[in-house]
C-alpha cells in the first residue's frame, strides 16, 4: 500500500491543517464564539442562536468535535458541548508558533 500525501508533511503541519479545516466555515466560528460567550457547556441553545437547521448545526458540531476543539457530554437525551481546553491550548500554541515564523520579506 502506498504512502499518504499527509506523510510528506510534518505532524505539526498536518495538525494545523486539520484544525484550520475544522475552523474553515463561518458557522463553526459562530458556534465557537457562542460557546465561549456562554462560558459553559451548551446544549440545544445553539439552534436558537444561529439561523441554521438542527441537522446543519449537528454537522458543524461533529466537525469541531472530530478535530477535538469541542468536547461533548451526554446529559439525559442531550449532548452538551464545551471547548476542549487541551486542544484550545494546542491550537493557540500551534498558530502562535506558525504566525511568529513570518518575517516581513517584501
């Protein structure tokens, strides 16, 4: 079996790309902003806050959870979401390091 194109890049480059892809939709940014603003686990409220259907929001939540940015806890029949502090710190560290590598070259 051949190697994946991801094998051509560092684990850090792959992780930045994975996290950036998870952040790559304005609805996901709006979801994260809402969760951060609430500063608590959020259950069904997200559907009331965003002009999107339940199924669309669920797809975006799934993408954020798969990247690890959100974590979900089952509370009764609901899944409540909050920021995963470990991955949030990882994202901050990776992006800070990435942006600090730039020097004004033009």
